[in-house]
């Protein structure tokens, strides 16, 4: 009987039916006091979104498209409003970064870097782990995080295959894949294009203050510099390397076999470097040269970089067909849901409901609550959805308390969505290593829980220190 129930639950239709039933239950309920029918329907759309992203009756990109359709069906957005989020500059900034990431993959830059890190480590596993984590984090600042992990996981498998003892080989692969997955997530916190939740948060922030590439790094960079080394050290304690070192002769031969850096690699890396430089200095150059304020916006710079590579023949359309288009659909769903909650009055109603409880709460308490809720929810909800739901609430609530800075609160929420390490549903990276059978659910839960808690504590400490000294 238990096997029958388990098999029934595994069927997508059953899970989707439960989601629809819960959504209809909310729609059929009379609107609560202070909230109209449109607001109630927006809450129903939230229930549907939470359901399809947590129970996953279909893959995430299809779930995202369903969310947009449901917003229209429930009357909380018309067709133009539902799909308008795809035309926002932040979407094209991310699209440009995804294309640049594909150019790195095409020319084998990622594999060269991985082999180089093995050789530089001298075979010592603690240094090797650090090298792979640095590469994963660095690439994830500008590439889609799951794609970064997918590129580096075969390197980890190749390294573990050198260990003849099967038990020790498995211990090593668990250590390496966890390090790569965690680092890919951490790298994503540094830049706007590093994660879908970053894009959603940046879109909200740009509506209340001047906000750009450098503004995000001012928050994400310091947190990364504290959490990243702590994660590496903690992993070495949780999963000590089963052996001290490995033979690096094979990696050295493969690196030699790649030959000297090709002209294509150099041009692609140079283009990425110039692009990052312009992302950082674009607004200053606009003012200095007296250009149109949007002439050097991050989205335009990203698209211009890809255009240059295509004109040079370094990137063809066939090369970028593998881009994770679902990543863009996820951002669209998050932004559209947030807009619907705002437009319908559901956001204001929710703020009014929680305001009496939180109105006198000190900043530290609010930070702890936001970071914990965000880090936990990200394990079952898509991170863009977490920010889409809570972002407008935070901005509205901060507007009721002059002593609060909406940017600080929203950034703490967004950065905490990085720490979804405990379940396969937390991110594409965790789903990937679980589906490949590289780690058991128990190992993922135990390691992820400990690393998440440490990361949450460090994030809160960094925020408290930086806000107290006036840097944020």
C-alpha cells in the first residue's frame, strides 16, 4: 500500500491536481476584510506559484510559464502586464551574461582553468578543493550557476577516479561536488546577473533609488569575501579529504595537450574583462563624456559585447542555443507575480497585517528573521519567487519606519537565498548532483544544514558591522 501511495504521488498529474485544488480553494474563499477580490486572486496566484515551484509537477521553466498564464486566468494581470517583465533591462543584462558564459565554454576556458588549478595545487586536496571552488565562484558571477557546476563536475569525477579505494573515492567525490555546488551559489551573490533572485531584487531597488552593477557588488562582494573562505574551511572539517594528495601528472599532460592559449580564448577573455570594466565604470563615463544616461547601461554593454564577438565570428547562434532560457522565464515569473501582488493591493494588505507586530522590532531582529526565512524557504521555493513575494513587503514596510533602509533589508533577503543547500529542490546545482547519484539525500541535508547555518550567521554579522559603521 505504501509503495502504491508513493508511486501515485510521484505522478505529476496528482501533484498538479493538488496545486490546482488549493488555488481554487483560495479563489472560492470570500476576500478577507480590507482586501478586494483582485487581492484575493493575487494571493491565489501566490499559492499556485509556491505549489508548482515546491512540488515541481513539471520542470522549472514550464512552471514559470504556467505562473504567468495563471496570473491572466485569475484576472490579476492582462496579457501585456504578464509578459512585460521580459522586456526589462535586467533581463537583457542577464541574457548578455549568459551568452558571454557560453563563449567561455566554447573555447574551453573553463576546462583550462580547472586543469590549471589542479596543477597549481600540487595535488594537495585542500588546495585543489579551494582552486575548484574559486573557479566555480568566479565563473558563476557571470554564468548561470548550474551550467558552471555542470562544467566542473566531470573534472571532480576525473580526480576521484584516481583513488583506487572505492570508499575513499566516494568520500572524495562528495567533498568535491559539494564544494563546487556551494561555490557556484556563492559566486552568484556577487553580481546582479549571478542569480535570478538578484535580478528581481535589483528591479525592485531600481524603482526606489539609483541602482546598478557596482551598487550590488558593494553589498554582495563583502559578504562573499567572508562566507566563501568560511565555507571552504567548514567543508574540510565536515568532509575531511580521505587522502592527502593525488597524482597530478595526468592533469599536467592534459593541460600541456591543450597547447598555448588560443587567439579565441584571449579575445573572449579580453572581451569579458572590458565588459566588466564598463559595467563598473559605465555610469561615470557617461557623465564624463556627456552621453545619454542610458547609453552605457549594463544591459546595453552586455549586448554590445556579445554583438562584438558575433561580428568577429567568435560566437555563432549555434553556440548559444544551449543557454538556459528557463532562467529568464523564472525571472519573468517572479517579477510578474510581484507586480500582481503590488497592483492588486495584496502587498499593502499583508504589510498592514504584520506591521503591528514588527513596528517596534529592532533592526537586528528583522535581519535575523529575514535571513532565516529566506534561507529556509529557498530550499523549497525558487529563489526569485522568495524575493518577488517579500521584496514589495519589505519596501512598503520600510516606508512606514523612517529608521529602516529598504535596501539593507531587501539585500539581506536576496543574498540569503544563496544558502539553499539542504534539498535537491533548493537549486539546479543541488538537483544536478542528486540526480547524478553523487550524494545521498542524507548527506546533502546534513552538510547543507550546517553550512547554511554558518552562512546565515556570517551574513547577519557582516550586515550588522557594515550598517553600524555607516558603510551601508
